C-alpha cells in the first residue's frame, strides 16, 4: 500500500471519528451508518485501484519477459544454423580425405588387371603410355600431371608431374622386342650380338629421357624412365637379361650418371609416392588446419549459446522474484483492508509463490 493511500485512509478515519462523536451527541445514528457505508465503499474502491495497479505491474513484467524470450529464441536459432553449416563443412572435408584413401587402396587391383593386358606384345607402346597415365590418375589430381607435355623447342615427353613450381619429366619409351629375343635365343653368338644391341638400345632410351631434364624450364634435376615390365626391370637389377649375364654398372649406373631413375610399374609407385609425399603432406596440413579452424568456430558458437542460455535463466529468475514480491505486497494490502473493515472485507488473498529456475553450475 503506497503512502498516498495511507494518508487518505487516515484522514477518512479521523473524519469518521469526528462525525461519530458529533452524531452521537445529536443521536443521528442513521447518518453515521451512511457514513460508514460510504467509508466501506471508499475502502473497496481503494482496494480495486491497488489491485488494478498491481495487475498493471504484473502485465508489464510479463510483457518484458516475453520480449526477452522472443529475442533469445531468435538469437539461439541463428547460432544453431551457423553451427549446422560448420558441421556440414567439416563432414565434407573428412569425406574428401576418405575418398583419397579409397583410391590408393584400389590402385593395386588396377595394376593387376593392366599387367594382364600388357602381356600382349601388340600395341605395347601405346599401352605402356596408357598404363603410365592410369597410374598417375590414381594417385594424382588431373591438374597435378599432364600427358604429352611439350617443351619450348617442340620436344614432347610422355608425361610430367607438377610438384609445386617444378616439373618431373617421365618417359615411358622402351622396346621389349630385343629383350624377348635374348631370352629365347639358344645360339650363344647370336645371343651375344643381341645383348650388345640391347645395351645400346637401352642407353639410347636413357639418353632420350635425359634430354627432358631442363632446369631452365623448371624441370627437376632428374627424370623417370618408366619400363612397363617388372620382369625386365628385375633382371637388370640382378645382372641378368633373360639367361645372359649383363654388367649392371654399365646400365643402371649409366642411367644414374645421366640423372635418370629407371622404374617399373611396381617401383614407380614407391618412387612417386616418395617424391609426392611432401605435396600430400602439405595439402593434408591445409585440410587439417581448415578443419581445426571450423572446429574452433564451432566452439565459439557453443560458447555464445551457453552465454545466452545463462542470461535467459537469470532473466527468468529475476522475473519470478518480482512476481513473488508483488504478490506478497498484494497480500499485505488485503490484510490492511481486513483490519480496517474489522474482518468484513479482505483476508482471502493467498500468496501463489513461483519457484526460481535451477541454474546448473558449469
């Protein structure tokens, strides 16, 4: 009950007492009864006004609470949408990494099928280039290599691999005819002649590959010479060509002297993986950094979400406290009315106290 109401009630009581004394002397009981009725009516009106004032305050608090709730809901919905987008991007990045691993696992199966095709001597030259292109396609992106690369003077190498700013030339030219003739020839003299021709032919192939080493055109200081037959490559390593002994130093060392690395279908993959490991590690690092950045953003959004939830809980607690306090004040007004009317009016208000929302400690 506010100060003005108390003053009004006090004045009314004083007037009532004065009038009661006056009317007692004149013995006008009926007039006193009318005045008491008027006093009762005024008290009821004052109670109604206090009720209306209290209801207005409750409505105002409810309106503020509703506005805060709507604003918090909109903010939380925006945070949820952003979090969903970030999770989707992270999932796409992880899916791309998984696809790359799947391609590497399927590589060995593709090699087995191609080896069966290359047993046919017809079209071996074309198929060797096809094999090389297939191997490159399984471990590299299309923009990381190119078949039939042309240099500034018009020379064409079978394939190149782009490694950062460098170019790795790869030559797939190799004739297996002389090797097969040596392996099947029974005459020692003819076999010796074929062996010399084979050595010379192989050196020519090494020289052809070495001419693609052009640092002035951003090539590496070495080149790959791709032999499309693991059997021939193995015989070169163990000093044999078919059944004939061959001086390994005159072939393999000659190739190294020319900065040419001779590889076969099985060893080329290992050499290429070693060379490209730096590139793969670099791209993997970029992908992981991007994923970590997205996860960090997600953590920030979750932190914002927690902040808004905490603010919402605090606002709810404040609103509940205001509601409970207002109801207690209303009960006090009701008790005052009960006393003033000597129990005839009032005393029926019971406090409906609400519980504050429980806030978990984080």
